[in-house]
């Protein structure tokens, strides 16, 4: 099992993002989140992410809790392919996720 440093190391080796045009359009229509807003989230502190064990059947998946530059709080499901972050789904955080994010934000020393 990976610890937080291993996970951050994985992200630090990523060279960019990979978007499926159909998926990014669907995310915009359903959740009003643009690809650029999603990408911003990976560069803002704190970014909290977890293994998505329930959805890691064909490939390892993760989900992240973070915020955009405009302080929009997002839940992002993603995988890593060829050193790129491939976003699967994005939406606003729900109340429970926001509480988890705020807990980490208050208890993270950066």
C-alpha cells in the first residue's frame, strides 16, 4: 500500500493531462467544470488523493479532493496513463468530502 509521499511522487512524475473530448464535454454539460479548472486543482494546496479501490478493476484509479484558483471545491476521479493524468470524472465536492478536505487543510503543515 502506498503512503502519501509515494502518491505525491507518482504525481510529480506526470508530464501533463490527457483528456477524452467526449468525456470533457460531458463533464462540462453535467457539472459545469472545465478541463482547465480541473487541471488547476492538481497545482493547488492541499490536494488530497486516495486509491479508488472500488473502481480499480481494469486499471488503478484514484480520486482527489482539491480546489481551483477561484476556490471551487472539486472531487476528481482519475487514472495515470503513460505519465499523464487522465481525468475520468469531476464534480463539486459533497458535504462529507468538503468536511474531509477542510480537516486535511487544517491539519497539513506545508
